[in-house]
C-alpha cells in the first residue's frame, strides 16, 4: 500500500527541469478513483456517501487551485503549487476546454459531479457582476441567476457496456479473456498457497467484523478485496467494527487485497489467446490509449481544445497502468491499492516563456503525477515513467508517445479480438456483422476512440429509435419479471457488469464461467445453491437485481431467453 514516507522518497514534487526553468502548462488529463461508497457485500445500490462526496469535492477544489484559480484562492490548498493551464476559463465553464467522462455507475457518476462542484463552484453571477453572462439578462433588463446561487453545469459523458467508449475507462469489463486468465489465477498453486495460509486469519475476521454479509459468502483470500472493502467501510462508519478490528488487522486485510488485485491486474506475464498480450493489464492498455488520444487532440488543435480532461473509474486501470509504465517495478507502493479519490495526472507543458504561439511538438514535455487519496497530507507528486530514473520526471512529448504506443490498445477492433468479447458492438468493429442484403461487411480498420464515439452514439440512437417506433405504433411494451437492486458492470470489484449486457463466455473457460456480480470471480463469492467446482469455486452468475434503468440497455444475449412481450393495453 502507499505510505506518505514512501511516496515522498520515490517522487519529486517538481522535476529538475521544471524547477530550473519557468514552464507553461498547456493541458492536463486526470484519471480519478471514486470516493467513499457503500461496500460490495452490502445489500442495495452502491451509494456515494457524504464522506465520499466531500472527498471528491475537495479533490476538485484542489485541482482548481492548481490549474484554474488565482494565487489568492490557491492559498487554501497547500498540497500543490499553482500551475495554471494556459487560456483556461477561470470562472465560467467553457465546455470546449473541458472533457469529463465516467463509468455509468451511480457512485462513479456522483463522484464526478462532486469533483466538478469543487473544480467550478457556484459563482453567484448576480453578486459578481463582472462574470454575468449576457444570456442571463432578459429584454427588460432583469438579471436571472442560475439555481443554487449560480450553480454551474458541466456535461458528464457516461459510458455503459453497450457503448464501445466504455473500454477506454474500463477495458476489463466484458473482456472474456481477462476472466479466463483470472480463472487460471484462482486455480494456481500460488493462489491456493495464500488461500490456505490465510484462512485462520480470515475466520477470525469473520467472527469480529463480517456481520451482515450475504449468506454463504466465501470468507477467505478468494474474496480478499470484497472483505477488505466491507471491513474498511465498517471501520470508517461503524463504531463497533472499529472496536473489534484492530488497525493492524485492517492493514493486513488491505495488504492481502492489494496482493490479489495486483495479481489480477498487474501481471504482465499472463497471456490470453494472443501470446504476449498481457491480458490482465487490459484496463491499463485502453486507458493509455485514451490519455494519449486526449493529449494529441489538444496538440492537433494547437491548444484550442482539450485544456483539461477528467475521467472517473475503478481500481483496475490504476493497477494495470502502474505495471505497464514500470512504476510498480521501482516502487512497491504502486502494487498497492490506491486510496479513495486518488488521481493519476498527465500534464503537457513547454519550457518556453513565449505564449504568443503554440509550441512545436519538439518543444513539448509530459509529466506524470500521482496523488494518493484526498487527505491534506497527500501531495501531488511527480514520478518518472518507463524506468527513466527517479530524477527524470519530465520526458519529451515524442518520447512519451513512443513509450505509450508500446503497450496501449487504441482500436476497438483490437480490444474485441484480444478479449474475445461478445459485446454487441464488437460484431460491427470486427466485421462479423450480417447484412440483410447479403453484401460483404466493410472493413472498419479498428476505429479509434474519437470515431468510436460517433459510431457508438449513432448505432445506439438508431436502435433506440426503432424500438420506440415499434412501441408507439404497435402498442407494445416490454416487461421484466426480475427484481432489481444494484447497478453492475462486471470486472473484479466496483465496476460491476450490467445484467442487460451479454453474458461473458469463453471457449477456454469451463462452461460455467459467466458474468458475475460484485468483483467478477471465476467462481462466485456467493455460492448460493451451486456446488463447488473441481477447484473449490462455484460458477459465476449474473446479478439478479438491477437499478431502474439498467434493464433498458439494448443488447443481445445469444445464450439467454427471448424478450417477453406484453401486448396488453
């Protein structure tokens, strides 16, 4: 796990180049973890707690102090020095300058909203007349402020399993080969050794702090993250749990959860159907492509677009990128779970002092920074990537591009093929699409993130339009008989799989391997009525309960029952 001392030793607040020369910051890309939320093993929907909202609000305010605010406003946040982004709007949100995206889960989207409240707080236009926009004044001269004393609204792009853009924020979701590789891990001698040696410890924890978890939950290293997640939440919110569980036991639970999660997401030697594809780091491969694409968009526009991009997701991309970038090789802290609200930051800057023209690509530099959580004692610290040495925290833009290209996965088609995914959009990108006129399918050349967004939106709108037309003209409505509880996407923890998306199957896995709720497991953490498999794991199963909107995704499950039509008036 991360410690303040370890982070201080391993990283530098500013690199030598930045300290020696004034620099101009042109763009920044942030990937943030969500804030404190209700645990995986608790009933009901995931909920961002008030503590979690405050964590992300504080994070947004801190980055405002670094990138946007005046020096006077910056004094309230001493975790970072002021480094304003050139040309960014200081008071009013300019949507051409800011891109915000989140995995479509309640607690993740709400984290994004809380962050934005801190990044661009309510401005109170009527009490700050210099910032009063012209559209707020009526023809008769009356000024109308936005609600909540000038609350500002920034669009948040949310991506679900039916949208190909989800892979950039959560490349592990609906990646069957990722699940197959995880199954191999849970069947390995390494896993069984840890499972057996830690069983007495987990049984002791169960007697102290696991009251209220679902019946038949597997208590052991198999569920290391889920158990830590549950106990850590109780340690924060429940006085009796804090009394029964010692701080040393909580540290041990976190260490075991870190070991499990890094083995599942940071093991570069594990391959899927393609030798050397580093399948367990797939979430980091796709995130790297998105980060580079956002920075390239800013460079291509000569600084006009994309001054600040903020994305919100889960743990998997963090751990995978730590492994791919070499951070975990030089600092074992990067093999640990990042704290809630943590942020990876990629800053694009130049060392020249001439702001009249946008610098050439040869004059651009990139710096990676990491903040482990949102507490006041956690600084934003620069680290060197790709084994460049601790003092080389700044690297040339062209070198950064080349290094990221070594492992990133920038095309949807490549992701679909590597993952052997049966996501509905993969048929289009891989050419496995049947046209009614019998013509050959076109070659899509594995579309990039930018083109994927346009096509994904167009396909979704077209299908939704047909469905709405059918219901309107034919008086048809669809009914669901299952109860609903939690928004889930799939993956090994908070990124859960939506039940409306296709089940995950693979020819390499046992036939019982399907999509799971909570942390995806090859074998369920909640066995229910299923018998244990050969290696002691139950079969993965679909989430039984969904939030109100999750069943409305348009997707096809070739292994499921047909849609039931209710044509009553």
